[in-house]
C-alpha cells in the first residue's frame, strides 16, 4: 500500500474559494485547511489520473490491479518490467488469441524466447456429421 507525503499541498485549496464573509474568519480558514490536508492526496491523484492507466507510469500495486482489469495473464510472481509489459500487451494478445501470431507473442512475453511454430493453421471440416 502506498503511503502519503507529509506536507503535500492541495492543488485546489478551499480557503480562497470561501465566500467573502469567511475570508477573515480564522476558524473557517483553519477548518478548510484541515479539509485541504485530507483532500490533497485525492485531488493530486485525480490531477494525474491518466498516468494511472498507462502501464509504464502507474505505481506497481495499481499495475497489478490494472492487469486483472484488462485480463493480463499474470500470477503475481513476475518482475515489475514483465508485469508492465504483460499489462501493456493484454489487449493485443486478446485480439489475436488462438492464432499463430497470438501464440508466438504469448510465448515471447512469458519466456523471452522466439518460438518456432510449425502448425499450418489449416483445418478439415465437413457439412455432414462424422466427416465425408
């Protein structure tokens, strides 16, 4: 779990947004300063929310969750670079799943080796049950 940053300022402090009658009220300013301290981490995450959905930039714990969200086939024991690569490749791998290209990409991602696939991809079929 990620911790908080001490002294993190709010990107949108509430004090200046109060009505003029509360601008010089010390109690109101201290109260909203407390709210600013509580809301600062949330607002800072929302300010850079797009980076949380980029596998290369997101924090590792969020990358693991993002992997479950996009269907990346990970087991939690892979290294951080491999996890990020699996999350980034998940959509393309699902698109080509079951094809020679998809199998090749999955093996390359999981083992780091270039596979040699010799299956032709051809299939025999018949309109009648049990064949011709």
